[in-house]
C-alpha cells in the first residue's frame, strides 16, 4: 500500500506540474469587480456538529460573496484518505480551487509547484496581525503558500492530585528539564509514572519537543540533516533515561496512548492540547493544571497550524486567493475558532478566549510552538527516526548508535 501510494503521488505530482502555467492568469492585486465566476472549496469536519458548522460556513462564505461577484461551491470531505482524494482530483483537473492543508502537506505540494504563491496578493492583508509561529507552517523557501486559520499548542497537563501526593505545589510547576526530573523521581518513588510517552505515535508528540528544547533539529530546507548533533544526542539520552528509570510506562516503545493510566490517576503528566481540555472537563473529579512548555536550551512545544491553500492549476486563482484572505480575516477567524475551539492564528481574534481559563492558556502557549518538520520529506522521515528510537529503548542500540542510524536513515530517505 505504501509503495502504491508513493507511486500514485509521484505520478500525480508530475501531472500537476504541467498545470503551473495557470499562474500566468494571476494578477496579484485585485479589486471588487475584477474577478468573477466560481470557485470550489474543500474543507473537513472540525467538530461533531455538522449543522453548526454548516451555518458557520454559510456566514463566512456570505461575507466573501457580498464583496466579490463569485459563487462559492463548498464541500466537506472526510479526513481519511484526504491526500489521495486531493491529489487525484487535481491531476484530473477536477479538484478544488481552495483546500485545507496541514504543515506536513504544504511543503510536499509547494516543492513540486502544486501550490499558488500567495505573496503577490498579501500587501493589503495585514500580515503583521498573524501570530509569528502560525506563519512558519505557511512558508517554503521564503515564499508563502497558505494562510493560517487555526493553531494548537501541545504541552504538559498535570494531575493535581498526583502533584499533591508527591508533595509539590500545583501553582509552581516545573519550568526546566532539571525541575521536571526532580518531580519525575518523586512520582516514581510514590508509584506513579511521570508522563506518557506514546512511542508508537507521531514524533511530534515524542522526540521532537525534547529535541527542539535541547536546541536540536531534524533537517532544513537545504536538505542538511541536523539530527546528529550534541543537542540531538542529549534528547535521545533523555528519552532513554526516562524509559530505563521507569518514569514512563513499560509499553512506551510501541504504545499509541496511555489514556487508561492517565484517566485512572496513575500518571503525573501527559502532553495535550485543547481537545484534552474538553475530555477532562467532562470529569468533575479530575483536577488538572496546564503548564507552559519546558525549557532546556530553548522553550519550545509542538503545535499544528491549519491553513487554506490554492492549487496552482486553479481556473480562478485570483478569486481563490481573495477567498483565503476573507476566511482568515479576524472576524471570520473568530467565528471559525469560537465554534471549533482551536486558537485563532490572528492576534486580534484571540479575544474570543480571554475569559476562558484553559483555552486562554493554550493560546498563550502558541508563542512557543513549532508546527513539526517543515520539509517535503517531513512526514516520510518520521518512521525511520522512530525505528531507531524504539531500538534504543529496547536496548538494541546506545543513544549514540541510534542517533547515527537515524541520521543515515534520513539521508537515505531524502534521496528517494
């Protein structure tokens, strides 16, 4: 299946390149009356309430159609197999003019010419109002290919009852690795796990935050592999130590979650974001606090950015670009994120959560986030790094051997 998907992707990307001439139709600066026609927009379900989402999109689309003489054909597509659906449709010239993308999709598409560069359209778009960390995910090689509508910040949630059981203060949470290590030792001594480590899941929730906090990175846009550094080794060693000391569960090598342990009160902390708040608030007996990201050399956390993009083979690129600007303005970001409970990517829209205790904290933490590894191979290198981390935790490699193997595996992946 993976080989088939890769071949399909290569074929479709090759076909899509031939459509890049549509950029010649783009004007960049457009005014009311200069664009018309139709555009097709694809988005996904962002909540469990389709009726409320439909009403929200009707309002947002109306704000665009009132300004421009363009009909918007809107379609909600499911999350599963979204890459294949989008690529297949674009290759057949039956795709959308606007679609939703996440950070590991954007550079894949932009690098092969599949996305419209948006910079010519953005001179009047108050780009300074966007949160700096939200814009990181929208750029590839100094060009802008998306406009962000939402952010998240993933950081530690602590169980207050466990904090008290180990004799610590929930109003004075760890700020550094060293402080967290002291709490972890106390948690272990009292029969608790210090944290969840879902080693069978995404690197964004396991290695990467520790790697970034240590001052390391994975790969840059020039294909320089950066993971094998003193900073990277420190992160590998820290994870290995947590496992060997029993701070994280025995199944952390391959587990995808530790929800039973967490909700069962057996764990001091776990990574989470706004979606975890909703789960925890259903249980009035579960007391929790949220911390800013830990700091070692850097204070960093993982946090995705959701954006809308325009394919380069759009038949109406000007209308599509203006739609992106409209749906990501402050007013529409308030509407979208108030319903979906994500964090607006515009500073001026963040007042919607000013009075909400926990979401305001998540919003504050987005200043520290990175949206993953922004590289066309960002998604592809995850499993090859994960394999070396798992081998290290299983005792088959030392941290130094594991990081060297990860470096070589990334280099091999970049040549494919």
